C-alpha cells in the first residue's frame, strides 16, 4: 500500500542538498529501508523513495512490487524532490522512476542514488541495505596518522574483470591479495567500479555513481575485498569520474526532461570528443551530488583514495573544442571557474573528514598548483600524475639505442619541474590500449634487448623521485594490448624473459620499501642529486637518493647495448657500496655476467664535484643500485643478501 508521506523526509532535510552543502546526500535521496509510525497501526516498515526532479509534472515509482504499473510520488514542500513511502517493500526489490516532463512526455530513469543495480543489459535499481561488519580498524588508524609524501607508494593499477576473467569480488580477495603481497605493492588502484553498462568503457562511462558494479558481486562483496586488502596491508585507490557522464536515455542526462545535472548549452554541457555530457559544477545540487559521491566511496567502502579522471577536461572550458565552440568565463578566460571551485571544495572536505586519504589528479597540462593546498591557492590534490615524465620516457624507450644519445635531455627534463608538484609516475592502462601496443612492443630490438631494456627502465622508474604506478600485465611483459574481454596472458608469465621481469618487480618493490632513501624525500630536493646528468654518449643516467638519516643509494642505468665494465663515478663517501640490485642478474633472465661481486669500494680520490670515486660495472641495457655501507668491511661476493650473483 502506498502512503502519501515521504517516510519522514521534509524540505528542511533537503536544504543542504539545495545549497550545495550536503556532503552525505545518499542518506536522504534514493531508496532506504525505514520504519514510520502510523496512528492506527503503530510502526510500519517499508522503503522510502526520494528523487530530485524539480521540473517534472509527475513522478512514479515503477517496480517489481507493483508489477511495473507505478505508484505516485509527491513533491516534498520547499524542495524539488519527489518522495513516497511504500510499506512492505524490502531489500532486493527492483525499481525505476517514471517521470512526466513539462511537455507531456514520460521518461523511465534509474535512481541517480542507486546503491545496487541490475547487471547489464538490465539497469533497474535494487533496494540495498548493507549489514557488513568491518575488521580494518587497525589499518584506518594507521592511515589517519600517515604522511603519504614521506612513505613508500608503489601502485598496481587493475581492471578487475580483466585480471583473471570470471572472478568476483570475493574470489579476488583469495587470488589477487596473495599475488600483490608476493609482488610487494603498497596499493592497488582499481579502474572505475561505479556501475557502467558498456564494458569496453572500462568504467569511465558511469551511469550509477553510488552503485558498485554488480558484475563481480553485491556491494558487501566489494566491502569484503577492500577489508581483506586492508588486513593484508594494501591500500585501495579507486578511479573516480566526475568529469563527464554518458548520454544513455535512462540515466542522468536530461533527467526530468531538462538539463538537470549537465549544462543545457552544448558548448558547455557536452564533450564532443567523448560524446558525453559535462556536469554543471556551478549548480548547488550537482555539487552536493558529486562531493557526496566522493565521500560515499571513502566512508561507506573505506576506499583510501580517489584518482580523479580527466581533470584537465574539467579545468578548461575550451578543452578539445574548436574556436567558437566554447563559452568563456565571466572574465573572458578559458578556465572553468565552477569546476575549479568544485575541485577545491571536494579535496578540502575529504582531507578534513578523512585525514590520510589520497586525492590524485590525472591532469595533463601545466595548470599551476594542482597539489598545493586550497588555503595556499591550489586545487588541493595530494598527488598529480606526471604525464610529461611518462610521455618523454616512452618516446625515449621507442628509439633505437644509437639515437637515444640525441634525446638524452628528454629524460633529464623531468627534474627541472620535479618539485613543482607532488608526483606519481604512471605507466597506466592508457599507454597499452587503442593501438599503442604493449610496453614490450614499444621497445626497439630483439627479445633479449626488449626484456633487458624494460628491466632497466622499470628500475630507473622505481629509483626516480615520485611514487610509482604500473598497469597489470606490465610486471611480466604481456605482449598484447589490454583487452577488457579477456584475462591477462598468465600463460606466458613464467616463461623466459617474462618470468625474469616478474621476479624483478618483486625485488624492486621489496628493495624499494626496505630503503627509505628511495622514497622518504620524494618531494624534497635534498633527496636527489645527479651523479652525472649529461652522459648522453653512453646513454647513461646516474644519481643519488638520500633519506633524512644519512642512508645513501647510488643508482645507475645504462640504456645502451654496450656494457660499462669500468665506469668511473664520483661518490659522496669513500668506503664500501653494496650492490643491492642488478637487473642483469641471471635470476631476472639477464646474462649474469655483468656484476660487481656484491660491492664496490670507493676511494677518497675526488672526481668532478664529489670527494670520493669508484669504478663499477653497469650491464648493457641494465641498472645497478649501490647502497653505502660505510668504511667497514662489506659482505663478500656470494652473500645471499647481496642481491646479485657472484
């Protein structure tokens, strides 16, 4: 039986939503199991439905409990929200809204606040109430006290459906977590999990912002996966897509027949390149919807951070638009002032509510202050993807080794702007799709050269200032592009070359995490010093990494096919430098011929601007890391801890 009440929801409850200040809008809108008091019958349990549709003439709930015929909803006084309470309905009920627009047309829409949805091609909203009991309090406490810039962060980016086909959220807890632990990643970053009907969009065409995709289970199954990741000491970052949404006629677009969530003017409200709508960030209800959504994933699913997709498309009104097809801001400029205000709002709010979380911008321009605090005039993100470093690096890798000497400065250029932002170094899914080829296919040469170069490059990347991110499959050198419809090529993961690369990644992560010099001062110039930035003729790069307590690691990478068997380098201290990594090790499917017998000994003979110097072997297309041990006798060659063959 339908009731005229809205389950106790009033216009007062919705004031924050309309003012842009409701950061928990999911608690008021959508479907909720509630108990109301009836004067005659006492407490009655059912579901309260509430939806924002201010320009509608009428709204109905159509559902399996009314044979999809419709129960009328009623406008809540003082708001543009329609609501109703329907007794006897409980979790699992399927429903949609039928909306009559101003012109007399009916539209069937899914609930914008859906917290669970049918699997595609179905799209009905499912009433859902969580009863999950979390067991990650120790992790959350540690996160709250964390200092992300001074801590290790190596991120494994993953598309859940393409890691191993057919696994659900709970299966992944059993299979993915042990693998991540063995490999040694600190975080997993999951491509968008909000509901999306089109699988090849990888989740970037969102139709259910509050609804974890039901492809892999229900919302509590996802909570279970995140809980287990936390208990295993692994952080969880999720892709968040507030930059655009698809035009599916049953979703957010033209929700009540008018442009409600998007701009009406296509010069502001449509992404021509992607065929999607752009949110109207200046509308208070849209701000409430989106900031609530960001908080929802962090508070309700214990996600540790959000990687915000396509930030550049939000910041610029002329993004991917021809001349004359965009509307300048009130000052005549190209910056989207409403989007800038929104990003500052969401970042400041989330960091205040949940200290220790991570807000990460995928931002591809030179927009200033992306990772500056809001109160210092910045956007307030914690980190920014370093797309410039990524593009320069991949161009360099694709060159014939002989030609690399003429592009040496493209690799060193990143240090010019290194401390302008707090960077993540990404080799993400975007680099192994749409005809770009896999990482190994980008590298010039035969199999041996390709694998050796990848081993050298990833160790170069792990030693460079900034946090690290790779996309799944790169750790064993998958040969084909990412395909969301198939599993990774696990059948090659232990073959020659592939298995060696996979073992290298394990050691990279574990050595990296064990040595604070590799991450503690990522955002401080004191943590990095070139040994030689200009050795273009040999395709050699060498530098020092330091921590605040005196630990020093010297890092050398040779992108030439010629071994450096007597490489002379300046060093800050005489004494023993222990080889802790050599990518030519036989255990990584290297030759095993170009090692340093576990250590080198530097003398106090000055070289260039350094008070000490030493000779070392740097393998062809290989990297070596040396940790300073002091002037005492060092471990001898063959020590099982020396990280390299005798």
